């Protein structure tokens, strides 16, 4: 009698173009949802490095190998049955044949394609990046070029007073360069801070030695520095351009995918493009009419697409995240409708080098907030906004001196989402802490994944862990 054999189910080919932070987060979700049972995943990355943490790029100015920024070593990809092709750029997408071509001449078939091509720095047409001493600041190679050129005591100017520009200025100032910032807008971080909050930040940064020039329209870069339209010359031996980003959508445009008028691959609420076999996530995706250029929403997109492939029907919420950073030595936080674009009542507290503002809706909910100098309580208020927790009592008390210093996590419901990047609620984190007998923040982060993305929930994780450690065993 002839024995019949049952062929195993043939896996589909899943290809990810882009190995930046959003791309790596998708790889993590590929593992989380055990998609290797149904797909073979191939990842293309232009850089020779595996995915790394761009947020902490400035840390390498102090020294150390690039590997310290890697999200995972190359062996991690192989361990999880992911084929990683670094140093290879996809040059063409043939949608009719579902075929990719790379700069090496190789081709790759796909059943499903995920575009995570990210963004590139915006460079004004008049800015000559080919001139010696003029740099953009985006990749490890950019960092190496700046390090090779700079010398202590040089004059440096950063074009752009947003988050990335301030990060670059911090690194240059720390390395002993006389550093200036040139910003077109009336004040620093104009997308995250109001005028009073920015003024508080500006005073503290100037006290630390940074030279700030706001409301200046740069016109050209010469050997002397940056020349502005009003005749001002900001002297510089080294110029770093950090004037925003533009989505990388050239592959999508070339193969006929729908793109926005101002750039970006148009996607629906589960990040599907105009082609039913192609998704887009991260800074290349235009969702709800916006490019979401911050970690938390880009990571949420990766979660949504991976879940969809696992037949779990999530949608992208598009919530404004908490931006929490240290600008040189000044703590800054901004979240939600920080600038008060919706109907609101502002509550402000200022003094002693600190500025706090929260915007409260007419029906008593936190809409957004700004904290400069003292960010105590900002994480709790962000999560009140994110989880629609109604205010009880006087809103001004939420930003009074000493407010939110201790015990803030205990008042939050168990289903409060603590980590947006991983979608983890308070009760789930508590369960992991108890089950694994965790006693350190790094243990909680490693076990749960919370606080390993945009890091905005770190202070809440610390509060939660400290509260649990106080409880009798």
C-alpha cells in the first residue's frame, strides 16, 4: 500500500524594508505574535548596522562602540528566524509581480510588504552639505563625520531649535565647542512649548553657555558661519542642520502608491496603503493626515500591523505622546494638546526656574501640559489625559509645588495603560512583577518590555515598583 505524505503548509514571504526603530519594533512584534509559523520574514536595511537607538545617538559623543546602541545583536534575528540583509538598499518595487530589486542587483519576492523607510533630514535648498564643516545629524555615519571634524574650542551652530537640534547642541556644547542655535520660529521647541515655557528653557540654557538666536531666517552658509536675512551673522566653524524631517516615500511614489501632497505614504487606520498587500509604518506613513515623527506612535503602528497579520484586528489610535527629555541640564515634558488648540482653561505655575501648565477641558479632563525645569507629576497627568481620568478637586493643585511627588500610581485604575509602546496596563505589569519576583527597574523593563521604547513611562514604572516593594510579602 502506497504511503501518502502530508506536505507542510507553505509559508508566505513577508518583507520589511527599513531597519530603523519602527522596523525593529515590527520584528519584535513578529516574534511576539509568533508569525514565523505563517511567514518567512526578510528585513532590508540600508546601513551596515542592525537597528539602533537614534534617540540616544548623542551618547556616543562621549565615546564607546556603536554596538552599545543596538536594539539587538545580529544573532538575535537569526535566533528568531528573521533574515537580516544589512547594507542593502531596495531600489525598486514591482507591485504587479510582487518583486523587489536591491542595489546589489538581487531580487526578492514578497506576498506581504511592510515599508518602514523612515525619514531624512530636511535640508534647505541653499544649504550646501557638500561644504567642509556642514553636516546633517541622523545616522551613526553622520555622528562619525562630525566627531572626525570637530575640535575643542571651535564655534558650532545648529540650524533648528526643535528636539533633535537641541540634542545636537547638547552634544557639541558638552564636547567643548562654543555652540549657537539658529531657529526660524519665535522660540525653541515651538511645536511642544508655549512662549512662556520656551522662555524659561531659553534662560536656563543660556545660563549654561548656549547662544540662542530665535526668529532668525537663515539665508546661506559661508566659511564664516550662518548668514540670516536680516543681516545677522552667526559665526561658526561647524554647522549641523537639524531643521526637521521629510518622509522617505520615493519607493512608494515610484511604484504608484498613494502619497500625500506634502509627502508620506497614505495609509488607513490599520496602516494599509493603497495596495492591499503593502503596509507602511513609522515616519514614512501618512496616517490621519499626519506624519507621526515620535517613537510611541511609530511603535504603535508596528504593533497594529503585526497584530493584523496575526488576525487580531487592532487599529492605530494616533494619540499624542508624552515627550520627556533632558535638554542639557534642563528637564522638559510636553504632552497631549500642550499648546491649547482645543477649548480649554489653562492653569499655570511658574517660579524658581520652573514652569508648569496644564490645559483643562470645559468638562474637567486634562487635555495637555507643559513642564520645564521640574517635570514632577508630568507622567501621571499624561496618563490622566491618555486614559480620560476625570479631575476631582482643584486642577491647580495638580501642578502646585510638591504635587505628584509620591504615591501617584496608586490612584490609577488597574486597566490604565502605562506603557503605550507595548500596550501594557497597570494590572499586567503588577502581575509580571509578582510572578517573577522583580525588585529592580531594569528587571521590570526586561521582563515586561515596558519602558524600553520611548521611555516616557519610566517614572511611572519606578513609582509602581516602589509602591509594590513597600507592601508586605
